[in-house]
């Protein structure tokens, strides 16, 4: 077995692992990433890209902001429609100037990958049998296989950035872990098409036939979603059937602008809320999807991963720069406060915008519509939505 060493071992080369690795390297903290699949496979994942200001600031701090600034779109707000009746949530006015940036997660991941390679930082792609060891000790390690050879990676700390299906969360004993979950009784059918988007910003639609979302990747590439039953398959939705349904759920003026075309990607994803507590165990820290999942309705998945990264990066900087190892005990509590806030907003947006008549009675639907109308009808209500959408400030270390 070949022994290698680093200061922070990172499991997973998704956005969480790559962003953390870049930020740590900027502080001179040595790190190695172990990734199960190839880089191309990671880049093949279709994911949302609505970036909070906190995320944008981190990407800038990591020195990987050039393409985001050149190609990302600044969105001052978004529409919420109830059966075609639109209310504009003016993020910029309601939050004293805060906005969001629309820039695909794949692009962020690509930029981080290229920066990591350019900096000569070590990433083991196609690493298998990754297994954290001795995480409660002062000398944790990870064994793994790569290129047919067995390795032992000795480190000071392990960042589990390995997503919902990774190995890190399971390393915390089941009698220590507390998991909270809600599975939603519907899915999202997503379609990508090289057609001009119906709107320069996003439109979230509550409609009697079900939820729809008009999003975008660029001025020439659209990303659209409709709520579908969990029993549906992609084959049930040929392009023309999708376009007709999507058009029906859009507000009339957007529907009139809709340009249809062949789908270049089509898939159905389930919706889940999930949180694991605690988010650390000894010298193992859970980051991003490894610890929590949100329904995409609030565009919080990537942004909650980023706030975990921000907290862990600042803790690691204090450990190595200020020789303050005890500050690691702050991670889980700080991370979870923001995670639960993001979980609540994503759960609320999902309840407000989707059709639950398959599982809840008509009274629930009327209550949800009435609550959404109440929030949209006042500046105070719109401000609550806006401050959550742009993201609350990151909590400082004690
Ligand atoms: N060993 C090594 N790598 C692993 C293992 C393992 N045992 N298990 C999973 N991985 C890798 C996956 O292949 C993936 O590349 O960890 C990475 C986890 O990446 P993500 O699932 O994208 O999670 P994260 O980086 O936290 O990003 C969160 O992704 O799912 C979206 O909405 C979510 O936008 C959010 C973002
Ligand atoms: C997307 O563009 O894929 C997207 C945007 C906002 C969301 C969900 C998905 O809330």
C-alpha cells in the first residue's frame, strides 16, 4: 500500500469539493481530492445555477471569477405567477441592492476544475473503495484504490464533499446521526433546448395544472421545468406534448413569446428535503449534498453547499494560520443554522407553488394559494421572499 499525506483530504470533486480545495490552496493549506468518477462525468451533470452574492464572493476569493463575470447574467428579480397573474419580486429594490447571478453550475465546476489543474493541485479521479478511517482520532486517514494500486492518504482533517450518495455521511455512526427528510409527491420534468428563453429572468408559475418554471442558461439556451407525477417517465413526454403543457402553464404574454424546438436534454427528477445532524464527527466534516438536500424550488442547493464551504474554509484557515484547532467545534452548529433556513425557504416555495391535490385535500391547496397571495400582495411579504432568495449573510466564526 502506498502512503501519501496532505493537510485536508477532500472526498468529491463536485462544486463543494472543488471550491473548498481552491480556497484552501489560496491560504497555503495543502489538500488532495479523491473523486469516484471522471472529470467529464462530473461535467455531464445538468444542474441549476442561480448564485447568491455569498457564492459569487467566494468564487471571486477563489480567483475563479473571470468567466462568471464575462458570461454570467445578473438578475435583478424574478416573476411569480398564480394562474397566469404575475408579480415581480424586485430583488434589487427589496434587499437594498442585492441580486443573483445566473451562471450554470456546470460552468462553475468547469472553471474550478481548470483552475485546480492549472495550480497543479492533486485530484485522483476514478478513485474507488474510498474509506475514511480513525476520524475521531488526531490522525485520520482514507484508504482508496486508484489505477489498480492501494493507497493510504494520511491527513489532519477530512471534508466529505461526496454528495447524497457518498461514503462520508455513512461514516458517522447511525446512533450518532439524526436524519430529517420529506419526499415530495411529484417530480420535475426538465427540458433543455437551444431556443431563446421566454424571459430575461426567471418565471415561477403556480398553475391549476401544476408548477412550471421558465429558466435559462444563456440568450440562446432555455431551461424549462414542469411538475409531473412521480409515476411519469420521460417517454410519456415527447417534445410536442411537453411544449403544449408548458405553454398552458405559462402566463399568457410569456406563452405568446415561447419559441419551441428539439429538446437536447430531458429528464425527470424527484424532489426531497433532507438534513443530517450533526454535520461533523471528530475530524470529518460533511459539506453540501453530503449533509443536506433541498427541492430545487428555492434555487438553494448550490448556495447552501457554498455556505458550508465558506464556514469550513474559514475554520481551516484559523486552524492553520492562527493555530486554533479548537475552533473546529463551531462548524456543525454554524452550518446547520443556515442549512435549516435554506431548507425552510425551499420547503415553503415548494408548498406554495406546486399542486398537492394528489396527496393533500382541496383545503390545503386553497390555504397555499391564499398564503402566497398574501405574501405577494405587500412589500413586506415580497421582502421576505426576496431576502431569502438572495441569501442571508454568512455567519461569522466566534
Ligand atoms: N468517493 C469519491 N467521490 C465520491 C464518492 C466516493 N465514495 N461518492 C460520491 N462521490 C463524488 C461524486 O461523484 C460527485 O462528483 O462526490 C461528488 C459530489 O458532488 P455533488 O453531488 O454535486 O455534491 P456537491 O459538490 O455538494 O454539490 C452540491 O450539486 O446536487 C447539486 O443541488 C446540488 O447544486 C448542488 C450541488
Ligand atoms: C435552473 O435554471 O435549472 C433552475 C433555476 C432556479 C430554480 C431551479 C432550477 O429554482
